[in-house]
């Protein structure tokens, strides 16, 4: 397969259709699975390891930071050596690091192993996006990202429920045993069924210097940077919810781990459903930028509503109004995340791995910065969560408007066409 010319390699991979979708969905599902299965256990980990909540939340931050830094390394590697070899190596290390998390004896050890888990797990995230860019373009790529969200979106729906059920029969360490088995099975599936999508003719032979020059050129593209920052800040608003919700729902409102898992599942269903509306009804009919702008505006309004509710502007409230605000915020991610990915990657056909790395690294780094802030006031208030979400949402909207300038038309197809780069790999868009 690797020796095939680009057209034949792409055509063969695209014919795999559903199989490729399922494999890529599994790769993109692994990070939320690694995060969300663990969420119902956070209060238990806090007690078992004798560490404060803010310290245990650093286990999430470490995993996120690892995923960010790992993508910066793996993305350029996949442009040089192809997609399969870096992916399989990363998956093998992920399995080992996940198993090691189950034997952590202190918070510091768990944080270290979670960092390694994130570094290795980054391979699946960045290479899955790069494979999509290898196979699809424009509107078709945006539509595929929405389809991929349907597959990968199952993970955050079922993960907290699985994690809560695992806690019924064992402690939090058992969750990492389950994740290690899942990672091993996915590694075997990738080895058998995911073929190479970047033939040797399309790889570059450069080293670190070439990778840095490529990333610098991408970062100099104002529109690419706008989509990257908008997507990263929107993801940070999402991760503020992920980091804070176990304590908000279970500690602040006294809900059980099973209730938390159910609410998380409902929110994830909203995200997946809106993502399918985006892919099936909106993409190709409505400008991606118009849909993206509307999604960012809804996220900002939902975050503002949550801040007013949690700050007591409407008096003392229960879990239901907070859950409703979080549902709206999560659902709007269904049009925000796939469209920022598609619009950014459209501008980088020559370096999908490096572009995917910058996209992912920015999202996870910003998320890693945001996650400790939600616990800055302890476990007695949800206001910090809402503040972080609102700041991130307004920042995402501001970057989208100021850098992408969606009201302009020109060389970039705003419905998701091939963008302002040609197939020779020149970055066009610094001044578009």
C-alpha cells in the first residue's frame, strides 16, 4: 500500500468507507475515553491519595499537556515517515502508561504517568485528523468530521457511565485497567485495518528544521491561526466543564456518580446530535463561517447564563438550571469543533500532519491552562467554571472575527472549499 501512487492510495483508503470511519473514530474517541471514564472517580482519588481537589485536577492537566506536546512531535513525524509507524509506536506506549497509572501510589506519581499517557495518546488524535486530510477536501472534509463526531462522540456519552459502573465493583484503579485493555484492542485494530494514506511520494525528507519552518509558515497564515485559536479556546470552554463538573455535580449539588454519568451522557448526546445536523443539513448549504459564528455566539451566551445562575443573580438555584446551561454550551460544540478543524486544515493540504499538530496542541495547551482555574475557589462554588467558560468563549469569538474576518470573500471558499493554498504547498492567507 505504501508504494502505491497517491491517487491509488487515497482511492483505496476511501473505498474502505465505514471501516476507516470506525477506526478513525476509535482513535479520536480514545482521549475523551481516557478523560471521561476517570471523571466519576475524581472525588475518590482525592480521598485515596490524600491530596486536595486542585492537585488531583492536575492529573487532567498533565494528560492534556502531554497530548498537546505529543502532537507537536508526532504530527511532523507522520509527514516524514507516514501515518502508520508513528501511530503504532504511540499506541504501544499509551497502553503501557495507562497500565502504570493503575499502580500509582501518590498524586505526583499519577500526574507523571498521566503526562506520559497523554504524550503517547497524542498519536491517535493528530494522525486521525491528518488521515482525514489525506482522504478528503473542502465540504466533503467538513462533512466527514461531523460523521467522525458521531462515532467518537459515543465515547464521552458512555465513558462516565462505564466509569461509574466500574466503581461499583472496584476502585478507581480498575478504570485504568479497563482503559489499558481498550488501548490494546485498538492498537491491534489499527495494525490490521488502517492502511497507509500518505505514500512515499508525498512525504518530506526534512528533519526538525523543516518541521519548524512548516509550522512557522502555518502560524504566519492569519486565517489558519484564527481558526486554530477559535477552536482551541472553544475546546478550553468545553474542558472547563469536563474538569469542574464532577465536583460541581457530585460535591456541590450532592448527586451520585451515576447521576453525574447520566447528565454527562445527555450533554454528549446534544453535542453529537448537533454535529450530525451540521454534517447532514448545514454543510454545503450554509457557509461554514456563518454556522461557526452562530455556534460561538451560542457558547458565549450559554456561558454568560451560567455565570449569572451560579453567581446567584436569580437567587438560589438547584442542579437543573446549571445542567440546562451546560447542555446548551456542550451542544453548540457540535458545530464549532468540526468546522474550525475543517476550515483550518483546508488551508494546509501540503502539511496535514503539522497543521493537525498545531490545531491539537493549541487546543490541549489552552485546555490544560484552563482546567486548574476552575478549582481556584475550592469545591464550594461553580462560579470559577462559568467565568473560565465565558472568557474562553468571548476569546474564541473575538479571534474568529478579528483574524478570520468571515464577512470577507475572496480566494478562500467560505463554504469549505480548498482554501487559499495551492497543491504545491505554498501558504497563502497571510493577507487574505
